[in-house]
C-alpha cells in the first residue's frame, strides 16, 4: 500500500512551474499592452469590450475553484450522490440573474454593484455596509481557496503548506495587479482548461476500471450512494432540500449580485452577449459539476473497502483526490505535476477575480468620492493596483488560519453564507419589492446577517464528533501497526443546542430568508408608500408590467394609442354606414398597417375617411368598435408628444373622465336623432347643435360644432360630398376651433401643447 505521500519528480515540478510562469506572463503581456491606458475602467471592466467565450470561462473558473475541485468529490464520497443537485441550483440561479438582475446592472454602467443600493434606497450608508460585508466575506473565502491547493501540494510532495501558500499567493497577486481584468479573464481560460484536465485524470481511469459508467453507478446504488433523502431535516448535513435550496440561494446570489460575477458579465459589448455568457456558462458549470460528482463515485469505488481517513492514512477527505492521482500515476512523470497544477489553477482563478473585485469596490465605494477629483488617471490606476496587491497579501494570512478548520467547503460556506445571504436578500428586496424603503432595508439586513452569524459561528466553535463516510470500511486495509481502541469512561458531554447543529447548507438560506421577509414585513408596517420615488429602471424588467399600477412613472409612459383605443372601445360603439356585408370589419396592429389596409381595399369596399364621400348602396347598418389609430393627423402627433411627457397620471385621468362624459352625452343625442331620421346614422361629436343639411342632390355638409349626420335616402347620395366638410370632421370641425375645447366631427379631447386639441375618430366610414 502506498502512503499519502509519494515522489514528486523533477518533471512534476517543471509542469507546475510552467503553469505558474504562463499565468504570470499573461499578466505581464496585458500590462505591457495597456501601458498607455489612462482609464481606470479599462483596468476594472475592460471598457466593456471583452468577448463572450473568455468571459464565460472566467465565470466558470471564478466559482468552480479549488474548493469545488477538491471538496465536491470528497462530499460525494462521504454523503452520497445527492450533491449533484447543486447543478439544479445553478440552473435556477442563472435564470434569475439573467432575467431579473443582469439588465438592470448592465444599464447602470457602474463598476460597483453596490451603487445599485445607493440609487434604489437613496442611502449611501447601505451601499457602504454591503461593501464592507462583501469585503469580509471575500477575504475569508479567498483565504480558504488559497489554502486548498497548498494542502494538495503538501499531501503529494511533503512540501510545507506555508511555502505553497506564499508561492501561490505571490504569483496570483502579481498577474492580477499587473494586467487587470483582461489578464484575469485570459488566465482563467488557461486555468479552467487545466481544471477539466485534472478532473479527467480521475474520471477516465476510474470509469474504465469499473467497466463503464453503468457499472460505476450500479456499484454506487448497491451500497446506497444513490439514495436521496427527502426528509426536511435541518440537522442532517445533506438532504435533497438542504442541497437544492441551499445551493439555489448561493448560486442566485453569486450570479445576480456578486461583484465578481456582475463585473464579468457586464464587461461584454451588449445585454444580449451578457445573457449569452450567463447561459453558456450554465452549460459548462453543469457539465463540470456532473464530472466532479462522478469523480466522487470513482473515489468510492477505489476506497470502498479501505477508507484512508478511517485507517488514519489521511487527515481530511479533501486529500482524497491527490491521494488517488499519486497512486494511479506514480509511474508517469509529470502527470502528478499536471494534477497539482490543475488544483493551483482552481485557486488562482478564484483569487484573481476576487482581488480585482475587491479593488473595484474599495475605489468605487470608498475612495472615489474623496480622491476621484484630486488624482490623475494614471495615479488612480496605480492606486487600484496597490489595493489589489494589499488584498493578495492579506488573504495569504487568512490561508494560514484555514489550515486549522475541519473542512474546506464547510468553512467557506458557513462563514460566508451569513454575509452573502444577508446582502443577497437586500438586493432581492430592491429589485423585486419596490415598496421597500431604506429604513426597512437596513433593519432587515442587520437582523438577517446577525442571525446567520450567530448560527454559523456557533456551529464552527462548538466541537462535534468527526464525520466519516457511512458507505466505506477498513476491512481490506493492511498496516504494520496495531490500532488500540480505548473506551472513554468520562460522562458524555451534553449536546449543544439544536440550532448549532443545523447543517451548514442552511446557513445562507436562513440569512437570506430572514433579510428578505423582514424587509417585506417592516415595509408593510410602515405602509406601501415608497414606490412613487422608485426609478422604474431599478426594478426588474421582468416585473415592471406587474408593478405598473403602483409605479406612477411607468403608468404615465403607456402608449397613447393603446390608452385611447382601450378607453374609447369601452365607452361606445358606432355604426358603419350602409355596408355590403354584416361581417365586414377592419383590424390591424398599427397606424401604418391600418392606413395601408384602407388604401388596398378594392373599389367597392374602399373606406372614405376624411375624404370625399362616394355613392354607397343602401343596406343595414353594421355595429363595429371604432379604432382611432386609423387616423393620421397633426393633432394626434401633438397629443402623443404631450402624453409621453406627463409626469403624473392626473392629465390622462382628466382626459378619460372628460371624454367619457362628452361621449355619453353625444350617444344620448345621437340615439335621439337617429330615431327621428330613418336613414341617418350619427357620428359622435360634442354637445352642440345638429346641422344636418339635405340638398336636392343629397349633399352632406358639416359646419359648426355638433353632431353631423350622413343623410341617405331612397335616392343616391351625392357622389361628391363637400371635401371641406370631411376634412373639417377629421381636424376637429369647421366651426369651432381646437382651442375652444369642443369635439366635432367625431373628435375627442386629448391634451395638446398649448390648448386642448380635437382629434377626429373614424366614425363616418362609408363603403363605396
């Protein structure tokens, strides 16, 4: 049996050094290429000129770090295949980010994601608190990430962990501070590729040895690794609900409002490309997560009857992956170095993204207000690089502390979950709940983070018995020493309170739920009165239609034609004059299409709208709903211009009430006149006198303000009605002007520029 340590050959070291040198050279290349740049935005977001592919790879590498590389296979080995549900959480999280959050952040064009909080809640304090929480969370997380590959290198080579931490930290800090986000993104492409290679070094030999994926899954199913636990047990480390809900919250927050992620998908050229990078990233993340979980089954197949942790050969399950690679590829120089390089790559990619994001937050949220106008552009870039360097050195210190924690994954999620859950709940409040004000948001954030910290710190500080895999044994382990088992005679200590035994998967969920629902509750107590001050651009685009009745600015931006058409249709119906068919109607979707439809009708069905009236055969009237969009007039354009500049709904409400009263009176008058004139069909106008002139030849003339009737009799109607009459009806009538405020010839009131303008409605429609 091989021990955990083995021989790290010269070839292995050469491969490792080559990867580190390549990463540093990428940073040096972009530093040289951008040496003349004087724009800090170029250093932080690449002036939004990055391509989809490298950004996608960078997002994958950012969150699929060494924690995922070493931790997820180990978690599958210990707790079973339920961890595959992490991919389900990623699907939900990416969808939420793409459809609800990304368009807002992209349109804001701000480097700091926390600028949203200041604009949404009108509170700079909230912005700074969120920034501080993110900085603390990232420092802890990046320190743990830096510790991961250092542990790997130490387990396979015997190299002290502190040397690995220093080498890894210095290289990452170097290329991040030199090349900015472009160097970070392109090194992520290299490092993500190496991570895939590292997974394949475990995946392919394990699957081939088992005789294929089917045999591998059959073996795992036989021993219970494929049994999913659907109980809602908060104390159990892994259940279906714990993994699915916990990771859904984690993914949703990371993709939606994490500075590291938002800074990347907002560095491409358009919203469409940003959305594409998110969904392509989802495909890649899901595939890599599936491979990582299968690697856990490979480790189970290898160590099922000889668990290295139970046998005392390894200290932590996180060391299983390097232990497997050393045993499998000890005879192949360079391959062990390639695997360790993959573990390094997972750490480097996440750390570089974190350093770049931390530098952006410190500058944008704390320094730009006091130093932005005092420093030159080049001095600003140098300061930003210095901030990134500082955080690189600081996280190295955190990494030394991480060596004393039980599990890489649990430590990072438990300590960071309370911060990310609280801040994420705050962003979700802002985007999805426009009534929430800054006081409710601040109170809920502090309470949510406080409860999350209480649970997470308590769960880490209170000692627990070590966790072992329930699926493995040590029956086939051989050693040259005896194991003595002593039974303690002391009293078993009282177990800790149940709240401290909650699974670390639930901690971010608790913090998120408390923050969000307390914000909703506090808002309900204060009253739903803050929505009037909310900029609609700060509410999720997918929900703006739902909130349009609450957000006054959104309601005032409704389309003029849509508003007027709906209003008119609900008030009255008019008659067509002498149509050839009782089923004749005209419908279209736009003014241009409707007018084109009119002109394209055959001669026996052409509609005369504001044009000379032609002879129409006698026939029964047809009831239709008029559509004002058939008309094109100066008054309509002026009305549209006026409506789109409304700041409140008072004008449109006045319009609706005035027009309703006018049309109601007109309908009553029209009905009375229609009964007195057997062959007359009214058009709708304002209350006034009826000027219905019948000539010997049946001419129709409209004058003054009032109801105009189209008189038809047994004889033919004059072939050529007065053109001035029809144009007068179209433009508001010949007698009364627009400034008089009356509607004539079927017109209705709309707000004009300086006076109320009458716009005609096509109620005099005659078949030819």
